[in-house]
C-alpha cells in the first residue's frame, strides 16, 4: 500500500488523506471566507502528500496511479472540497510539467516536490526576444495561486510571415506576477482561483513547454477523474452530515419522534447514499481502465467517449443525491452556518467545469456510435 511519512512515521496514504480532511474541515469556513486555503489546511494537505501525489518517486514524490489519486482526493474533499480542488489542479499542472519541460525548468519545478504549481489556460500574449519571451496578460481561474511559487500559463505567439499565431505555454514564477483577488464564486470559494497579471514578464526559452509532447501524452479522462474526485468528496461529506443529524432531528410526522424513526426518511437516505456509492464505483472503474493501459497505449475513441459518458453519469448521480439530502435535512441545511450548504455550492460550481460539459461528451459519443464522418471534440 502506498504510504506517506508524517513526523517520521510511515502512514498509509488514504489514512493520511483522512487526517488532513479532518483538519481541513475545521478550517473550511475560514478557507471560504478568506478565498484561499488557510495555512493550517495547506500544511495538513502538504503533510499528507496532497501536493506530491503525481510526482515521480525518483524525484521524491509519491507517483500514485490514477485510482489512488482519485481515492485520496475524494477523501480530502470530504473534509474540504476547496482544498482537494487545489490539490487536484496542482497535480495536473505538475504532471504536464513532467512531460513537457526542459531539464532546467524541471529542476525548478520539482525542487520542492510538495510545493504548489497553479495554472491557467486563458491565453496571454508573448513577444519573442533573443533567448526567451516577454509575456503579458490576465490569467484567470488560477486555483491556488496565492500558495504557488510557479504558474503554468498559456500564451499566443505572434505570427511570422505566412505562419499564423501559435499557441504556447510557459512556466513562470508567481513572484513576477501580481494577483487580482477577483474570485467571488458561489462555490469552491476557498480555491483562491484568482487572476494572475503580468506585464512584459521575462520567461527564458528553457521555461517554455513542449506542447506537442504534452498533447501526445495527455489524458483528458485522467484530468476529468482527478477533478471529479474532490466533487465526489463533497457529495460524500454532505451524506456524512445528514447521516449524523437524522437521529437528532424531529420528524415532521408526529408518528415518528425523529427522522431516523421514519421509514420514508430511511428510504430516501438509502437512495441518496446509493447514488453516491454508484458514482464512486463509476469513478474508480474509469480510473482502473486508465491505469490498465500500457505506456504509449491510447484507448480507442469510442471507449474514451464511453468512459466520459460514465463520468457524466456520476456527476448527475451526485448532483441528484445532494438535492435529496437537502430535502431530507430540511431548510436548516441551507443556513450559512451549516456545512451542508457549502458542500452543495462547491459541487454546483465544480461540476460546471468544462471537463464535465455533458452535451459535448454526448455529441462525441453519438458521432462515434453512428460512425458519422465528423471529428469528435478535443475533450476525448
């Protein structure tokens, strides 16, 4: 079993995640209020290995497979989905850096394997100069940017002659950028997904990423599973709250002293729990299918589309379960002091990420099932 060393002791990785989740849960309200992960939550996640999950063992990381990463992030998300989301986005940024950086940039990126790397796909501009680029722009949705030492940023290179503008990506120090604390969302408020701002920031050629190499090795399915895991954790965290409260809440039916005494309430709880359990099985089955592929092997498009359909189904199951749980708990679950409403809002925002755009996934699957001569989207 994969382990993590904490205070000199070897601890099973998922146990470490559960310990961090408990600490992050205590800090969750402050995390949301401050619009960034608190220092206590960040330290707990770091100690558990949350920021080194995907880093190679040879570099001092954990190098967990997708199944283990999903389980870990799900457990962390049960305590604080915002903390788990930053861990998930950091993980994906580091995985891309491992694929597409030079030796010099790689050494910078993984000098601290437990450090945080943020990223943004919003394109900035770049001007070529001898030895590197001058980049400028506003890079939004940079989750965890206030914790990060480095940022992976998209830019557009100007066209030259007959060559049109080209996309590129760079690896820049966050100390060379400023932060516009403009992240004001209904959910995942604690991710600190603010906007990074740069004006003529120098990036050497050594810190440009090799996009063709990344594209050849990229697994959008793995990214989607990694982002879904904290959201599944939110649904499971909501279930934890409702299970705990049913024996304490008075039933609206006078025939039953508490909701736990009500056969109808017990049935509704079972249905909601089963939806969450089913979503977990889907998530782990998708992860297992990805883990089973050999290095260099790519699942056929129809199979990738089917797996993406399974993940969309898992999103819908959790979303439906959360509504069931709120109905069961009653309106006090939406009081601002109740963590239940935060889990609900975190899931509502996170599940609208582009990776979970259901109509695109469904279009892809339909095209492939019918053998229509039409290229599927880049989401596969």
